[in-house]
């Protein structure tokens, strides 16, 4: 432990009036030691520092849907070691996660569950669509499978394949990290505002409006929303 020597000791600290103390680092260097110290300075903004920290500590949600989830689990094994990139901490609670990896096909019954998990995640948050089934529905072109998860949540990175290998998912995570760390990626809420999508805080209002509409109702097209109804909800007769 380094201690300040008391007055009268053989090694006394310099007085506060000494010219060599608290000197402005922007002054011209006068020695090789000062020149080497100046070369090791790194200047940046708070936003870029936060973006770098976020990109190096992504916490994915423990969420898997189909065979792509097996490949996602494989990334955390010693063979691939996702911990090298600081993204191995899969959280069991969405309130502790900031990355949702949609690994597999999304059925119509699972879509509201996925959206609820997404709404419960903390901001800023990002989404990776893993595999052809999550991105476009894949070979399941039928009424039971959602034809692209980007219809219910904003997607930041698409990872192709059926199923993609663990290396592909790791590359997708690295792409996301580079975008976040370089200049900061807009949050999903910002993207939702740009696309005029319903925000998570509007969920209670929309649920109450749906209850008031009753059965036999469906979303209305653009320009046919009656006054007093939030978002894109309207009675069937408004078409």
C-alpha cells in the first residue's frame, strides 16, 4: 500500500505550489517520459464509450424455438466459446437481457409470447433473426407460421441458413457489436418510433381498446381508423 510520507520524512511530497504539479497535459512535452505518456492518452465521447461498453457486454435472453436453438446453445460450448466476445451470459429473465435471438420458426400462437418477452427486455435492446424460418418463414409457408419475425419486432441483424452453424451466429453477433461500438445503434424503441409502431408503454392502452372492441374486430387499413381508437385498430365495418 502506498502511503503519503509525513512531514520531515526522508521522502517528502512536493508542495502544491510546485510548477511540476497539475501541469496541463496539452502543454508541449519536455521529456521522453512525458512524450510516451501523451501517446497513450485516448480521448473519446461519453456516447462512444457507452456504446463500446455495451457492445462488449451483450446479454442474450435464454429463448429458443426450434432446431436453430441447438446451434445457438452450441456457441456457448468450449468448442466455440462465445465468452471470448462477452456475449455468453444468457439470462433467464428478459428484464436482465438486452439481446433477443429468435432461433427458429415463430408460430402464430408463439408470436404474442415473443412480443411480450421483447417488451419486458431492458433498453437499449437488439434482435437477431437466426435462420431462414425466423427471417422469412422458411419452408413453412402456411397459415400457422409467421412469415418473418420482423412483422412483430424490429430486427437488427439477419443470420441466414437452415439451420445456420454456430460460426454464422457468432459472426452475426460480431456484426452487431461492431455497429453498436462504432457509433451507437439506434434502440429498438427508436426504430419503432420511426416506423410509427406501437410502443411498449402503449400496450395497456391497446389491450383495453381491444377489449372494448369485442369479438369480430380486425385491424383497419391506413386512413380508416375511427377517432378515439389508438394505433391501427378499428371495427370490421370501417373497411
